[in-house]
C-alpha cells in the first residue's frame, strides 16, 4: 500500500478535472482488497461498473470499502466500527469525501 497525502490527492483531482480521482478510486479499491487480504472486484472493474450503472454501483462500492477496512483492522487487532454505513452516506454527498476518509484509514493501517 502506498501512503498518499490526502490534501494533494484532492488538489490533483480538482486540477485534472477528476481524472486523478479515477486513478485514486482504482487505487483505493485495490489497496482495500489488499489490506483485508481478500480478493474482490479489481479497481478497474469497479470503476467500469460505476460507469455502467450510472453511479449506483458506487454506493455498494463505498459500503464494501468500509467492510473491507473493518476486516483489515480486525486482522491487525485494532478496534473497528461499522464504517460501511458512514462511507455509504458520505458517498451520497460527494465521493471525494469518502475517498479522503478511506485513504486516511489506509494510511493508518500502513
């Protein structure tokens, strides 16, 4: 897993009009799968599913990332909560907020 500066990721996403956000989404998907040590939908496949379903898959994606992060925390002996619901609700208001929180959790797991 790569430690990323959340502020720079947000700035790059804004500067590139969302192109970096696509890359970030793919990386977050792959890295949460790796952190939980459970194979799941790859980042590229997840992004394509978001496109095909006009964003609906993104809601499921956000919930699953929370579950994956909770599982990764449990495997490391850390306290975990039901992050899936939080990420799902925040994804409704803006995906970049969810991305930032997921990245924060991944940075702490490293």
